[in-house]
């Protein structure tokens, strides 16, 4: 990407929609260490990885997002009296 770095892109994606899950798949050892425990992604998957495994990881994130939509965080009401 000539005008933006990968980290900038991942940051902008989260700014635009915080609910978007970001999964990084990489075969580069140097980047692996940078992204493994990163705030820029939600999950890191090292290559090689099968399509079936990728689908399972995506399903896991979809289920999590759907649960958040179905069960929004509860707000505790307090009395101001």
C-alpha cells in the first residue's frame, strides 16, 4: 500500500467501526512478533493455515459479535435521590 502502512490501515478500520474484528494472517517471522500481542488486531494466525481453520476462526468472531448484538451490555441504573 503506497500511501498507508498496514498498522495505519488497521487503526483506521477500528476507528471507523470498533465492532469490526481484524484477523491478521502472516508468514513473516519479523511481523509475527510485532502483531502477536498487538492492539492493532483481534487475532493473529500464522501461516501455513488451512481454509477450514480460517473458517473456524472467522466463525468464532462472528459468534462473538452476534452475541454482543443480541445481548448488549447491561447498564446499572442508580437513584439520584
